[in-house]
C-alpha cells in the first residue's frame, strides 16, 4: 500500500508541473519557425525561458518539457512585440533560448505550406470526389 501512495504522489506532483503553463492571448499570435528564413524580419531580441525538467530524481518527459518551453517563449515574445520565435539551440537543463522577431506575415503559411494543386470548379472551389460509390 505504501508503494501505491508514493507512486500516486509522484504522479500528482509531475502532473502539477504543467498546470500553470498555458498559451495566453498574445502568445497565440506568435508563430515558431524551426528552419525558416527570417532575413526580412526585425530583430526584437532574445527570450530565454525555463521549466522544471525533473522533479526530485524523476526526469520529466522531454517532449512535454519542449512543449512548455515553446509556450512560455511565445507568451514572452508577444510581450516584447515579436510575432515569430526561432529556437537558438536545444533545451538544456530545462532552459532554452529563442530569437524573437517581428515578421508581419512574411513567414508562416506562405513560406511553409505549398498552395493546393487540387482540381477546382468554375467558382474556384476545390472539387472533391467520393472514395466509394
């Protein structure tokens, strides 16, 4: 029984680590570019954020730590007038630095998503076809 209580306590502590980390309204307007060209953007500075990467002897999942770092960086970038962030390296000991840029909408969907080549009807709407008759 004691082992169950310790396991449950550890799980609750680990789950509690991310309860307060949420994307705020400003952060929703900030995009992350991983390999994009930011040459036409205005440098707004550098954002360094950190989260717990372990609780006691227990390491937290790497993907969860990375997600939380990105959320915090987007929130912080919005507060300095940036709309784009770019990681400056890999997370280390729960900390990561990001370059903050103001790009307008020069980067994003236009640079990362190819235009659709789907067939279109006379009104310009994409034509769809059923898979089964």
